[in-house]
C-alpha cells in the first residue's frame, strides 16, 4: 500500500489517472493533453502500472492505457476507514504537549533572564 501512496503523491500522475478514467489513451495523446514529454509520460505510466492502477492494451503499434477500477476500489476501501477530519489529540497542560523551543514559552513568548531586581 505504501508504494501505491507514493505513486499517487505526484500531481502529474493524478492528472494522467483523471485523463484515462474517461477513456483509454495512448502515450502520445496523454503527452498532448498534459504538454509534457513523451518519455516523462511513459515513466509515470510505468510507475502507475507497477502499482496496478493502470493497464495497457496493445492496439496495433500503440498501447492504450486505462484505469484499473479494481485497484482503485481497493485503494478507496483502505482510505475509507479514515475519518474526514481527524480528531485533535487531547493534551493535558504540562504533559505530553509539544516540546517548546529553547527560550520560548507555551504561549509563544520569548523568555528572558531577569535577576531578582528586574535587570537582565
């Protein structure tokens, strides 16, 4: 599943998936839609094929790529178990809170060294 997440972390790959979700397309057609080089499209398709999101079917000299709906359903099923908005962790003051940066209090104010008489 980690490989799938990594494959989907690249915006161009998401654009490719959106394009081929509607209809099968060859590398040249995807290149024209995205305005990126043919080798770049081929590399992105290779990654998407390796994780199973894309299938290719040879049609003469061309390979037409399409979305693999079974793999997409599998991914959606895994992701569906997460809530839309994660709950914020409950923090007790002084326990388990975020570590403070040196010289900074929990309120974000910079601590200064003061002597008893009020001078630095």
